[in-house]
């Protein structure tokens, strides 16, 4: 019994001793200047528990004497410290002012930022996440010099990206690399919350590693991974409201009548003879001999059956709604020294400002990696599954043209209003939206990679990466029966479409790294095999008794059937090699070579070589800098040359193509003149075995700098980019007969540009810090060569004026030299058919006394003279405030809406018009710049002229946000590590635009989906 009691006492003492060892350890993490380092990770090596420092660099963690605490912070060397007998452990980190030791992902490898020799832009992904958009590329607008992005406000946030100009006459989209897997698909399918880092490879010396697909630049994206430490759960949620910033002011029913009357009397016709149901009480003033409108008269009903009551419909209001955006993200992650995992879920839903339109995305991701055999083998995967659904509608133009006197519904409130006899055949926009709301698509995508890294010897690592990109597109499009005025569709139809696309990429590389004294060498060689298979099927049927979603399947139809289908495959086989050398972290060299073989090119040019060279000199490491000044943190001069390619043509471009066509190949061989005749085949396209790659060569030089402990940092550079062998399908004359279509290499283009980035970061007080940065770039583009067969296909008069030496897409037309305001001006001007008072006067450029096609010239450049952006982040105690300004310099845009806002008959005469016409020129309004109302376009004012080409420069407040982060001690009771709430907005204001622009938004001057004002409230939480 005594022994039992003694054993119990010993166990109790041991447990008490052990318990006494585990205690709360506190401390502060600072940098070399004793400033606190917030957000540093503190990791207990023995227990696996971790925490983070607060805004004052302080932390609390449980540990026992003898255990090791590891302090980790991006841009600093990791520091470890043993826990001693005291309960306080402080750490001092050497945080690089310029984060030069940060590791960035470039091409098939990672590099220290300080070792980069190419023009690689490192994107601050936290800035992208401040905007409430489905597509992270849309949020990139104004953030990076040399990257020009345009887009509209559609719910899926489509974006057009041009990196360092327009490089080809074909597809100019960049190549995306997501976790090592290449894609050119829409980025709206990627959950923005999953992005860890983003790099833009702007020059050929950095992008040539991707060879044949890198001619338009490369954007490398890495998704989030689990981090070593205890399990973390984080969530983000926001909700946004969106609406029009402003709307185009259209004529109401009375205003339309006034302009209709004016158009008739200007033509000396009886306005009561119109077929639009308008009647007018008017007279001619005997004193002025000018017509005077007393009253616009409208009938109660538009049709004899009295089902359409005359209305005053605001069609923009009828198609609009308050847009609602919802976004929810959740992530759970953890890791040890032997493995990590991250799981994420995301939900995004945007109900657009146009009724029935919307975009919905559900996403799930699992990223993990595991080390086996004492770290000798690492395996893992990065996989995402997304399901998207979108309902789109191109309805703005229809709403602009619909007549205001037409009601939305018939008098019973059930049927659809529509045009009656004498009116045009424009559809009821509301009916179109309602009948189209189920005609969206469903898109399922599996995207990711499986990888294995094997350490086979000292310095040697073999890497194998298998990427998959599988997508399944389905849609069931209904064309319903309807009656809308005299517009009737009495046959309904269902169209089913399915597309399956499978892309696989298998990459194998052998990597070698060596560090010896002042020498660093990283090299790799490998192969890559890319295969894409695409299959599309369509089937349709007419005649359905019921228009019910459970009934509208092909088998239920009774009418005409139709079907079609296609398939395609292309293969790319590549051999890759690269070497990076650094001496004393001062002299850097890099060389790349890639050989691509593509199934899209002819047998004589199946393979292409894509080499690159670059070098850098870190001047700041030289003794004459280090020993003579302390203001320079880093100063690096780098230059490069490289060659990239483009293979974006049809998969069948190299083949002879024979097609069946009953109309031109069938022959009534039996002379029956009846029955079904067999179709023959004709040669549609001739093969070109010499077809080869488009090739882009780029040279560039830049200076990167950081001064005064990063108080001023940035980069300045210049580049020259030449593209040759651009792929074309030139037109041919009919006498060539069959097979005139032949793809050729023919065009050449040049881009040259200047880029500047500047930033400032400082902590003004313990509570106040600022981080501001701006960017500015200029690019000049010109077409340098076109084959004679197509030289006039891109603008010009065919008599010597052509696109050569000019920016691709430049506008060619007439110079509008104001309006004729006096009869003397009309009489003294050149011969211009149907010229007259209030009409546009066109310049006689060749001074031959006649206005004709020979007076056309180049009237606008569609490429901005410069683009710029400015981003500011200000933190004060627990508050943070940020804003983003984005703008472009002088640029020519075509204001298509002007055809309807300024003219009665430039396009056609019986649709609605803009309210600007109320201020049109007339004898009583002789100072107006808007042409007189004309019933017919006798002066041919619909011609492309400087009247429609306007300056689309602007400066926008693209985003602003204010947030508050709760004190950690307060939220620790709720087991939270971080809690932040915020409010913000997108497209908040157009701060400046050209006075010559007469539209609403120079970014979307036509009839595209408008960019809405978005107001957001959200929360970020981490456990």
C-alpha cells in the first residue's frame, strides 16, 4: 500500500512539474530599427502551435522551457529562438526594405525577386480583391504599367487585356499559367479569393520560356497553399448594390412627336401624313413664314382592336433594376513540416443592372502537398471545380430605339406591347428579356494539376507536373411563341448545345541548383506535351405544345429537326531549357531556349525556336555605391532580348478542305428534275505546307530602384517589339475559282513603349502609415508590312492611303467642318450633294471643289497616347483607407450612340432618338452644333466622319474602401485571430473626361453593357 501511495505521489509531482513547464510566452517582434513587425508568424516547433503578431508586433503563445520558437515573415530571414526560464521571448528580424528575397514564380521555376533579369511585374493581389467583380483581370485595370485593360459592366466582368500593345491581327489575349497549367479561357471562372500571387511576364526574355503561345505576354498565377502551423479557418463575405451612374436621355412621347413634326416640315411635307399615329395642330406664322407647332395629338389606342393603349414608356427604366452582388468565401488550411493542405469554397452571384441578366459561380478547391522519405519526394495537387451560369442580353440598343408611345403590355396586362403598322420592326425590349431569362448556359470546369518532386542527388530535382483543364458547356435555348404588336412568332423552338473540351499538359523537368561562394546557378531542362480535344454538338426541334421547362425537350417537339456537330484536336510538343547565373548577387545572366512543334503548322515549318537572353547589373552592390551613399537600397539595370510566338489560327488551316454543298455541286444525272439529289464536294481551302509561326522579337532595357529604405521605389524602362509573319487569310478574286482561301504569313507590326512605376511607403508615426504607388506608360503601334492582297483591307482608299505606318484599327473617314449656318457658306463651299443650312459641312481635303471619297483621311487613333494609375493605402490605428485612380490620355473612340441621339435618319428614321435632338439646329436655334432634323439622310451624314470620332480620355475613381480591424484582445474571446469590416465602392466617379465627348462613359462609348456604380459592405474574419 505504501508503494502505491508513493507511486501516486511521484506521478502527481511529475504531472505538476510538466504542467508548470507549459506556460504563456509573450514577446515582441521588431525589425533592425526597432519598429514592430505586424503579421509575423510565431511557430512552436515541438507542439506545432502557432500564432501571429498584432499591429504592435506583440504575440502570446504556449511553450515550455527548452522548446524552439520560429519567427517567420515574408521578406525576412527566418529566426529561431529557444525558450528559456523567463516567460518573455523577443525577436529581431532583418526585414528587407525592398523584399528582394521574396520568391516569385516565373516560368517553370521560382526565383528571388533580386535575381530577376526580365521585366516581371509583381501584382499586389490584395488590391485586386477590393473590387466587387467576378473577373480578377478586370480589377487589374490601372494597376500595372504596360498592361492596358478595357471592359464593360456585364455581370461576368469581361475584360480585354493587352500587354505592351497590339501584337497581331489575330488573337491578342495573353497566356495564363495557373499553378503551372496553361490556359486562355475566361478568368471569371477563377475564384479571386484563391489567388496567392500574380506575376506578369511583360518582355520576351521572361516570357519566351512559354514559346509559341507567349507572343501576347504571360500572366502567371499561383493559388493559395496551406501554411505550417495550427489549423486556420478564414471567411470573407460582402454584398453590393449596383446601379447606373447615369442614363442616356431619350425622347419621351411628346418630345418624339415634336421632332417627328420638325422632320416633316423641314422636308416641306405634311407632318400629319406620317404612319406613326401622331397628329399635329400646327400652322405657319405669317410674320416669319416659319411653321409653328401648337400641340402634339395622340390617339388613345394605337390599334383598331384597342388592345394597345398609347403610352409614354421609359424603356431604359423598364429594362433596368437595382443590381445585387453577393460573395462568400471560406478557407480552412493547416500544415506541418511534412505536408500542408488548403480547402476553399466560394460563392459569387451578380444580378446585373439589366433585368434578367446575371452571373453565378460556385467554386471548390483543394490544394495539398506531402513530403515522403524524409523530404526526398514531394507529391501534391492543386485542383478546383467551378460551376458557372450566365444569362446575358444585348439589349441596350433595342431599348434606345423602342418608341415611347408603345406600351410594355396590352391593356389586359398580360400580352406584349409592340409596333403597329407603319412603325419599324423593333422588338419590345422587356419581352425579349423575359423570354430570354432562361436562355443562359451552364459551365462546369475541372482545372488543376498533380505534381511530384524527387530529389535525386545533391542539387538535382526532378519535377513532373500533369495538368488538366476539362470543361463541359451546356445550354437549352428556348425560342418562345409570342405576339408583340404586328410581330408574331407562332412556332416555338428548342436548341440544345453541348461542348466538351479537354486539355492536358504533361511537363517533366530536371532542375539543378548550385551555390558556391559568390556563385549561384539555377538551370533546368525539360519537355512538355500539350493536347486539346474539343467536341461540339447541337440539336434543335420546333413545335412544342407546352412551353413548360419540364416539357421542352427535343423528344416532345413535333416539328422540324436539325443537328450539327464538330470536333477538333491540336497538339503541341515542346523542349525547354533555361539557366540563371548570379555572381556576388551583383552580375546576373539568364538564357532560355524553347523548341515548339505544333500540329497547326505545315510540314515544312512544324517546329519553331524561341530563344532569349537577359542580364542585370545590381549597381547598388558595387563598392563605389555602398561605400559612398546610404540612400540607395537597391539599384538594378537590366536588359534583355527574346523571341516569342503565336499559333492562334484554325486547327485545319494547313489542310485542303473539301465541303459538300447541294446548291453548287449537285447534278441531276438522271434528268428527273425532282427528288433528292446527291451533293458533290468542292475545294474550299488550299493547303499551305509552308505555314509557320508568327514571331515576335522584343528588346528592352529598364532600371529598378529603391531609395531611402523604400521611401521611394520604382522602375523605368523602354522596349521595342517587332512581330513578323502574322497569319492571314487574304481575300481572293472570283476568277481563281475553287480553293482561293489559303492561310499565309504576311503582315508585320511594331510596338514601342515607355513605362514608369513609382511608389512610396513609410510609417509616419506609430499609428499612421502610408503606401502609395503610381504607374504611367506610353505605347506606339504601327503596321509595318502587309501583302498587296490585303493592304487595303484594314482601312484606306485603295489609292495610296492605307494602314501601313499607322496604328492598327485607325479610323478612316471624312472631316466634319461644322455646320452650314448661312446661305453664303452653302454657296461658297465645294460641291456637296444635298448640302444646306443646318447640314454637316465636310472638308474638301484635296481642294478639287467636290466632296467625294477622295476627301477621306485618317481621323483617329484607337490607342491611348498614355495610360496611368494611382493607388493609395493609408492606415491609422485600426482604420485603413484606400483608393484607386485610373485613366487614359487622348484616344479616339467611335460614339455609335450619336447616330441615334443627334440624327433622325442617319441610321433609320422611325425609331426613338436622343433628347439632344430637341436642341438641333433650326433658324430659331442657329448656334447649335447638332445638325438640323432631317426626314431622310440626303446629305449622307451617316458616313464615318470626325462628327462620330471623339476624344475618349478620362480619369476615374475606380475604387475606394475604408475598413476597421478590431483589436485582437477584444476578439480573442471569440477565438478569432482577425476581424475586419469595411465599406467601399467601384466606378465611383468620372473625375475628368474630354469636353469633346458627348456620351455618358468614354470607356463604353457604344451600346455595350454600362459600367455600374457599385457600393459594397463586407467582412473578413480568421480563426
